DNA sequence: TATTGTTATACTCTATAACTATA
DNA sequence: TATAGTTATAGAGTATAACAATA
C-alpha cells in the first residue's frame, strides 16, 4: 500500500549538488574547448602544469602527483616531446631516470593555456559582480575544506 | 628576452572555475559511490530518472532527451530489463516502437537512489548553515542561467 | 521511402603485466 | 634485488555503420 502512494516523479527543483555537478562539467568542457585551438588536450594541460610546478622532476614523480600510472606517463610525455613542448634530460647520476623540462615553446604554450583559462573564468562569472564572486569563492572553499579536498588543487 | 622573465610557476590560489570543476567532480564521485550499493551505475540512474519522468516514452524519446545514441539505449535498457527494473511494452498502434515503464522494483530502486542523492546533498553541504546554502544556490543558479544551462537539468 | 530498434564492427582509452637498463 | 622507464597485451566503453521489421 505504502508503495503505491502518489509520488512526485519530478523532484523538487535542482539542488546544489546537481548544480555543482552540472556547472563543474560545463566549466570543464568550456575550458577544454578553449584549450583545443592550442592543440592541447586536458590531460596534456595538466601534465604541463605539473611539470612547470616542479621542473626537473622525474616521470614517476610527476605521475604519482597526478595519480597517473607509469605507462600512461610515457605516452603523455611522448606526445608532449613529439610536439616540442617538453624535454627529457638524462640524469647523469642515475641513468635510469629522466628529468622533465619545458622547452621555450612549452612555456609559451602553457602561458597561452593559462591565459585561456583566465578568460574562461571571466566568461563563466560574467553574470556576477565582484562581491558575489568573492562570496561564491568563499562558499565553495568552505565546502572543499569540509570535504577534505585541500590538496586536490594542483599548484 | 621577454620570454625569460621569472614567471610565477604557481598560479594565484585556485579560482572559482577550478573549484567548480573539482567540486563537481567530487560530488559526482560521491554520488556514484552511494549508488553503487544499490547496484546502480550512474548511466542507469540517469535513464531510470528519465523514464520515471515520462513513463511510456519510446527508447528514442528517452535517448534523445539524454543525448544517447540508439545502440547505447538498447544496451542500457537491456541491462535494466534484465535486472527487472524496467519493462518494454509493445505499442499496438505502432509495432516498431516500445513504451518504457518502471516495474514496481524499478520504482523502489529509484526511490532509494533519490534518497541516497538527498543524503549526499546533506553530507556535501554539512559545513554550511541554511542561509549560506540558500545563497550558494542562488549564485550557482545565476551562473547556470547566464551560461544558458536552464534545460540541462533533467526533471 | 522513412523510422524504430537491433546487431556487427571498429576505434579510443586505459589498465595490467611482462620486459630492459641501470642501480 | 630493486627501481625508472618502456613495450605488449587485453579489456572496457563508446561510436559508426549496416541490418530487420514495421509504417
């Protein structure tokens, strides 16, 4: 009997959780669209940033920071090296390991990507005034902290 | 020369865009984790909700609403039917098409899933008081509208 | 001929396991 | 023997194209 109560098929209007998921997805897609003209896929963008943050680090170091398995890193660095954005330099004191470095072209590519991300932020928040933006950032940070996501932010 | 300026490798602290992407991803993962014990994968959850919102709709109707290609719908409905959550009923007036309906077990499964989503919302917003929650929802809705995402919300 | 649903096929992505070269 | 990186292999997931039944 109880199972045949008239249920509201349509739930109450979208909640915060749903909004977050959708907006996060939307923001990610928009960013990717801005990266595409630069020839950068999201995964490459992430690796580029991680290398820039710790130039000279080994593949494994960067990989474990991004939670990418070794074979995955090999493929990604292969891509970036083929495109002349990243360079593998042998470590003379341990000839098994490589140090990863951005090339000049890699630096400028990353700069463009960061600028694209910046302008995407602007487009995303276009409807909010500065006070609202600050408030939103505060609330989101609060949630992130409460969820223990402090370290998930890359650099 | 200009290319050799000391650049801040580490960007200014995470921005709203990044926070949104990360929190959205986090929220989606948390929800999926809550759905798993019910034997529901995210894709099935979405289809279940779409069917509940318009019971009797054809596969194509549901599929186009969720932006899923026909072969994908076939596989998904196969899954759900095999698990006794959804039923295909032939349409007598057009014997090519099926109408999709939830079974009793499908309804209760969806109910549990919706309850799980509800409790996940609670967990997610645990750090905010009611006024903050309302404010956050307002700000997010503002962005969603400004981004033209009005219809992306399912039901 | 057009449409609903289905099946068959190919492709991308990723993860796991085996291998090499240094240490 | 252990470790950094690589290669080979296998699997999941998805998209595209061809197909059957009905209109």
